[in-house]
C-alpha cells in the first residue's frame, strides 16, 4: 500500500501547478487548506457512516477518497509519505503496531484545540 500512496503523492505533486479547470486536484490545492481539510473531514464521516450501516463496499470506496484527500493535504502541508511511515515505525517500536500512542508521549507537544475552519453562518428561522 505504501507504494500506492507514494504514487498518488507523486501524481498530486505533478499536477499541483496544472490548470484548475482541467484538474480536480489542482483546483483543490488552489482552494486552500480550509477547503482541503473540509473535504478530508467529509470523506472521514462518509467512511464512518458506511461502516455503521454495514456497507463494506462503500467503506472501501470512501476510504480511497479519504486517502486521496489526505495525500492532497500532505502535499499542501509539505509532508512526505516517508515521514508518516517513519513515525508509524517509531510508534510500532515503542508500543506495537495495534496501539495508539498516548498523546502525552508524542514528541512532548501540547494538545491542540479544535477550531472552526470556516465561520458558520447562523440562519434565522422564519
């Protein structure tokens, strides 16, 4: 799988400067980090909903969309897949592959607060 993600990453890099009218990826990159994060979150929610409804085929398709949007966000953020794989290897050595690393042990970083990516408009009811 890491080869597939690496190829996807290279493809995103290759179209980064393309015409947004011809490339969905270029359009997404041009839209900025808030739009990229929103798309990533939407795909994650779709994976969860499909899993909760017991639809494995839909989970597969939405997971591929989720990975695509994650890779686009990585490109924007300047994160290479190799960096993520290295972090996963580091965590596996410390805790085992199936364990999530406790937040207080991850590089000593403080916990981040979740903030709104875009202001939400409050609609008045009529």
